[in-house]
C-alpha cells in the first residue's frame, strides 16, 4: 500500500526504531543495568526502591529501569543526589504511596517533583518535560496500559479479530 | 523565477478526498486531468511510527509532516488570525490525501429537510437542489468510500449500504439498552469503515486510532482517493502551492493557474476547466488573493460573498462516570449517536443537533489526571482501571446558521512564500446557543439514567469546534448571496468550479465530508457534460 514516501520524514535510523515499535517492543537504547549502576549504585538502588513504591510492582522491567534512570539523570545533574535524599526521607518517615505526595509537598518540597516524574516514566512511558520530553515506551509494558491489558490495547495496536469489541468485558472493576 | 507551462483538460487544485474523487471520475471519461497539490506525499506507516514515538498523543497533527511553505494550523505556529468574539479554530492537513488522513470516518447523509431550512422553518438558506437530487450521488460516494451503517438512520436510501453495519461494542449495546427505557434511540454511526474486506482493504480490528491515523486502512481516507485518481490516469504534481488564478485578458474565462514550488519557482498551468478543491479555508483565500483590474475583489468574488457564511459545529460537551463498566475504547473512536434531535418544528427557534457518544480509549487522559493528583501505588493502578471502565463523553453536533459576518479573510501575516495567512471573524448566535442549552438538558437526562457521577459540562461560552468547515463557497440560486450555483459553477466564471465542504450552503447536524464528496461527484458530471 505504501507507494507514498514522506519527504521531510524519518531518517533510516528513525525508521529502524519505528520498526521495533511496530512489532510492539519497548524502546530502549543500548544501556545495561551494570552501566547505569556504575554511575552511582546507591542512587540507582534508591531509584529502584522508589519505583517499586510508586508502581507497587516488584518485577519492573530491568531494561526500562536503566533507560528511565539514565534519561532522568541526563536531564537533571543533581538527580542522583536528589533521588537518594528522597529515598532516605521516605525510609526515615515510613512513607507509603498513599501519603507520599502530601508529605513531600509539606515537608520536603525540594524533591517533591520526583514521584510524579517516576510515575510518568513508568505509567506513561514519557521522560522529561516540554521540548525535552521523549517517549521511552509505548506498549503493554507501559504500566497504564498494563493495568488494562486484558480489555484494551494501546491505541494504534489491534485489539483482536473483527468484532472482538462486542464481547462482555470484565465487570469486577 | 522560472516559468514553465503545463496543460490539461481539467486542472484541479487540491488532492484531498473531494478533489481526488472528482479527478478520478472525470479521468474515467477519457479527459486529461492534472491535480496541483500543495503538500508532499504521505506514507501511512511513517505516520503510525511517528505517532507511537510521539509525546503529545492527543495532538492529531503531530505525526504528520509540517512544511512552512504550505503551512496549516498547528499548536506552535499561530496560523489563524482572529478578529471575532469567538476564536475560530480548525485543523487540516496539507499533503496528498488531505485532511481525511485523520478523521473519525463518520459518513452521514443530511436529512431531507436540511435542504429547505428557509422554506420550512424561515431560517438559514435553502439548497439549490433537493435531497432526492443528491441521493444517487450519496450512494456513489458510499460505494467509493466503503460506508457501512444501520439502514434506519433518518436519511432515506434507494439502495442498501455496500456492506453490513459494523459489529457494536459492548459499550454501545449497554447504552442503547439503558436509554431505550427513557425513549432515546441509540444507533451505530454510518461510517467509512470496513465491516468486512472491501476494495482491497481489511475489516476494522479495533486499533481505536481512527484519529490521527488508521494503521490498517480499514477506515477510508483521501490518500486512497488520490491513489485511485492516479490509477485512472490523473497526474498529481506535489509540492505545488497554487497562489494565483488568472483570467483571460478580455473575458471572464479562467485561463491559467499559477503555483510556486517550495523554492518559489513559479509555474503556469493552462486548461479548459478549473476546479478549486483546496478546502473551505484555503480555496476562499486563493480566490481573494487573485485580484486584477477586471476583478478587484478577487476571482469569483464580484458580489463580495467569497469566504462569508462560515459555519461549523460549535458544540457543547459533557463527561461523567457511568455506574457500570462499559469500557469505552474497544472498536472505533466515534461509534454511536442519537438522531432524534436533527429535525423538528422547534427548528425555527432553536438549533437542531445530533448527539455523539465517545468511544475513545480514555486511559492516557485518566492517568494524566491521577498523576497530577499525586495518586501512586496500587491505588493508581486500580483507579486507572476503574475510571477507564466507567468513563463517558458526549457532544452535540449543533447547527449554526449562515451569517455573512462570519467569514474567512486574508490576514496580514505572510508565510515563507509571501502568501497571507487566513484571518477570521467568527461568532455564535443565540439560535445555536439555545440548541446547546437544550442539548445540556438532554445530556443531564441521559446522565441521570446512566447513574452518572462526577458530571462535568463544558463552559457555556466555550465552544468545541468540529472541523466541519462549510458555507464559505456556498452554492445557491441567489447570485447576490452565494458563490456558485447548484452545479458548483462560479456565478462569474463559466469554466471555474468549486468543490469541497465550503460549497455546502448549510452545515446541518452531521460531519460534512460525505455530503461534500456527493456534491463533488455531482459537479463532476456537469464538468464532463461541458467537455465531452
Ligand atoms: C480531527 C478531525 C476529525 C474529522 N472527522 C470527520 C468525520 O468523522 N467525518 C467527516 O465527515 N469529516 C470529518 N472531518 C473533516 C474532514 O476531514 C473534511 O471535511 C475533509 O477533509 C474535507 O475534504 P476536502 O477535500 O474538501 O479538503 P481537504 O481534505 O482539506 O483537502 C484539501 C487539499 O487541498 C490542498 N491545498 C490547500 N491549499 C492548496 C493550494 N494553495 N495549492 C494546492 N493545494 C492546496 C491541501 O494540501 C489538501 O490536500 C474531520 C476533520 C478533523 C481535522
């Protein structure tokens, strides 16, 4: 069907990542957990602990974790220090996901932006703000879509065979 | 500036759905047809990939190529200038295939009374022909575009749809069953969407991405029309930005059309007949720009009517939580609606409308809100699930009456080729506002029936416009107040035809494209009659 080639379009490299997206993969650049951890093991561990608190998941995708950590660290040179501060504060005060944001807003505003950044990365697959924002994941691995994966597909991916939408979806929600 | 010459029997400006389908029909009669298209070719798979990589997935324009030599309204470019009390906004795509690359595929016919608003209700204006005159062309358009839908939808038909109605989503079935009890009949939309393999394209598989792009072409679009035109022998020149229409030295006949390349080289194209199908904003702009000593108001504008009577659907919206998990987002994005308010005696006082229910996957917007509120952990996952399952949105496709003050003009800002941006005066009358008020009452009744929680209405003086850009090239029998006659022929230039949604003299209560295509296919017959 695609006889039409967009002129001012995507480079060959862009197209390769695009092909990965087409097959439903998570978009991760070449980075390893070791490499990420090597930057600052304590910061990385703090990041993982907080990610688990915010997502309520213990089986977070390690490749995605690397990408998120590296991207956030790239965009904020104090990230390693700030994530450790946040983690220490959470541990010291036994904060839970339910009271996390309110307590930070009141008592530790310097790092109160971080939970939202982690949530946005894990749940929405987006790191960074404004012009610097980028998509690092768009699939069933993106947690907002993982949450509904038994009923809905991320838009642009097929739900299933023609007419599958007529079936009764889960009612216990 | 280089000047090269090209020629064809029929020269069409704009390779959108209307221009392309007219071109195909004319070429099939053995006439030579040339389309000048301002934008580049568009490749579906690139658009899909760009969408998936994109950050702002709610911006339906973002995945499409942007060129400052053929600008279109974007979040970042301030393309529209506004002077009226209500800012006019619309979005369109400049590229081969045009704006229906991203649309919801809704392909409604008008109802018969829409064609005689003035006679029946004393408001608006009458069309120069009747529903029955257009009916065969509606059918021709439906076969081309692969339209399916319920037979009983308010618009009479001489033949069944070319394919069966789309399978209903669970949400549609539940809302239909529950609203039946309070006397509102809910039906599936008539849409250019395949319910089976059709014309080499597959059936819908529920990607729920009709906007900004259907990844599998189960939804028809103008790129497919342009391809059919090419197969019929039509020559499409891309990146050809038309900027001037030239008339003969000593007569009103149109003789040539001039276009720029992105580098501003200029080309002149001659022909016997010319068709302007560059959409309801860019076409009037082009006519207004083409001034000469003989036509100081621009081409086709001796009565100062080009660009006036701009209509759209200034809608009201509501959203709420339904009391049962209907799970919108399975199947197409715009799936079902209520027709009962499209016509009635009250139409002399207050605007008619159709009510649309959203079936768009709501997960992204819901997650955005929850994260903003600082909801995390298990609670976040549970709420994403709960709110997504119960979410509901409704809009009214409300009629706006043609008002000569509402109009497209030439702006004072110029693009990189020196072509003016469009400028608007736009307002919303009490007639339409009364329609919106009535719609809000119906929204409330329906919401109550569906056990609504967290009901949220759009502000009364905020309008959500619908990209149904009509009236600016209006057809009619009255030469003083319209731009072209019922054939689509300019009142002032015998060999100039206008096409696209702009020629619809009234906007009625439905999305405009199917009617614009039907009217264009009808106009094509007059063009063929002239030349064969
Ligand atoms: C988000 C969205 C959803 C929509 N949903 C629906 C729907 O469900 N149902 C419906 O009926 N309608 C819908 N519409 C409206 C629909 O897209 C338009 O009605 C339709 O595209 C009009 O067709 P057209 O051929 O007149 O114009 P277009 O599709 O806009 O095509 C015009 C063509 O002319 C070209 N052109 C412009 N200027 C020049 C120039 N100077 N020189 C050369 N070429 C030029 C453009 O590049 C373009 O290719 C929707 C629109 C949007 C934005």
